[in-house]
């Protein structure tokens, strides 16, 4: 087996397939539905209109015999996809390109991969990135985290491109938690702005939220320093300030009293999973608990604000 396949033809999967095939070897974009239409138009008009597919990018309805598969599917769908395609995926290098915590199990993506495909090489690709930037060839730096140093180095070389720089990390749990928890903080930042609480309040939410991210990571066995890199702080800076971020935009809507909108908003499920885990293990995670409560309708934005402001003063 040789080559690269990207499973999932949403915006991010398509963007990665375009970037990897633009100045690299052949890449296959796997689209369960509409593969023939994508191949005919050579463009994903639904998710990335105006981005032409390079000549090296092919589209197929099912997995080819590629040694490396990027799993560009929503976090809450990952477990089902792994179960459905276990025989086709096992034994390959599987790179999760989703950010979050599985609501049913409380696990991150590489743990799900290892459980379903014990002979695979699990890794995660995460960090500050918008699909449209990657697809247009704009400079983007990401974290590639893999527990196998030799396998990780091989993947880093295979997946890096001139405008897509991958930095290798070995603290997989820390990288996964950075990508997952920043979505929760981005939701909170959006709620803050949507509710009219101001940019100073947003800065406080982001700063205290980052401290909470590190606290949760430490409690779950990760190195808090990992979250100061691209997979944590870098991604947080991007997604907690831009309306191009689905989680921040959803928070803006919630703060203004509107529904969070359509599409995948990973931070909502992640907040629920992590809040439950924090309650079971005694982790101090007030911001995560408030986001979980607001996004499930158990608290209003005003009630959550009052609870957070009523917390006792403490040293920083």
C-alpha cells in the first residue's frame, strides 16, 4: 500500500486533500455520497466553492489501498466510522483530524482508534487552521502528535508541504485536549461578546479558560506545557476571536439569545463530556461546566454569568 487517502469530504477534509495533492504525490478524497459529482466538477461547491482540485487529487466512494488515512470526520461520528470500517482501516497509519472528546466514552480520537484498530498507527493532526486558508495554500502550521516517535517522524515527512508545516509532538493526550478544550473556551468567548459583556470580559474568559485547559490537561495525565503550543494556545487564539470559527459564532448566537446555528459545533458535546468527567474526578472546571449548562438549556447566559462572578476571589 502506498499513498494518502482523506476520509471525509467536508470542508476540512477537502482542504487537506487539496493541499496535500497540490505539491505532493497522489491523494484520494473519499466521499461516501457524491463522489462522482465531485470528480466531475473538480470542486467541492458545497463546502469550498471556488477551490479547484489539483490534477493529483482523485475522488472515490470508498477507501483505496493507501498506507496513510486522514480521518476528517466529526468527533462524535468517529467511533461509528471506525466500527463500520474496522477491517479496511486496521494496519494503516490513521491520523485523526477531528477535535473533541467522545460523548459516549469520554475518550479522545487516538484512544478510539487504538481500541477499534489495534494494528493501526494512531496519530492526531490539530492546531490553528481554517479550511479555506489551507485550501488556498496560505501558510498554516499544525501539530502532528503521535506516541510512536519513528512512526510520527515518517508521518511528519509524508504530510508536510511548503505551506503546510507540521510540528511533531509526542504528548498525544495534551495535543488532543488542547484541540478539544479550546472549542469550549471559544464558545464561552462568543457567548461573552454576544451577550454584550465586552472585549475586556472576553479577554478574561480566554485567559482564565486557558488556565482551566491546562488544569484539566494536568489532571488527565498530559503535560500542561503542550497546551502552550499550536495545539492549545495557538488554536485558542484563532478560534476565540474569529467569526469564521463555528464554535465562536455559535457562542455569539447563544449570547444574543438565538439558536447556535447548523453544522458541527464540537465544543457543545466536548463541554458535556468534560464537565461530566470533571465532576467524577474532582477537577475544578467552572467555565466548562457553565458552557455545558448554557448549551443544553439548564442555565441562561445571565445565570451562568452570575454564578461565575460569585466565585470567591483567589490568587492567580
